[in-house]
């Protein structure tokens, strides 16, 4: 377990990549003082629990521009290293000492309008219909390029 903050970075693209803003799952009062903040199924998807505890997601606004850019560069490097294409979400824990640790790559993150990926896209001016259009366009261009789909 890495004590710290839960951060997500959406990435769009096949060859030229667009990195979305660093997004954070804020745990509110989950578990009380000293509790381990883990993004469980309940914390992520139970809206009643989220409201009661104060769990929310949003931009990781208080990161320095340098740290935010570093995390985004790491996300791009991980995306390319794993051979991802189309879109994905790269998850990190930011330790209490400010070190980002890669947790996982989600090659098929939730893209519902209310979810982190779409919200982060909207935050930089890519509206929901535009996001969906971009994802479909990337899939079509991948298929035209002859990349195996399975």
C-alpha cells in the first residue's frame, strides 16, 4: 500500500497522443483519521456512500505545474510502452513525499459523461460528443491501418 493521493490521467491517440489533465479521486472522510484510502468498488460506484463520506473526483489543482507535467509525461510513456491505442486511463498513487507511483493502466476506462475520463476531457474543452467522436475516429483509423483488433 502506498499512502497518498489517487490520481488518474486519460490519454487519447494512436500515434499522436493527447494527455488529459491529472484528475484526482478525493476520499473525503472515508475511514476516518489514519485509515487507508483505497479506491474500492463502493468508493467508486456507490453514489449514496460517496455523498455521505464526501468522496468526489476532480482536477488535481494543487499540484505544481512541474509535477503535473511530469505525471502526464509518465502517463504517455507508459501508454506507449504498453502498446495502448485509442484511449486509456493511467492510474497513479502520489506518495506523501511527492513521488508518483504507477498503479495500473486501464485500456477501457468508463467513458460515461459523469466519469473521470469524460470530465477531464471536458475540463480542457473536449465536450462529450467530441470525445466520443474522437474515440470512434481513432478506432476507424486503427482499423484502416490494418492493426489487429483482437
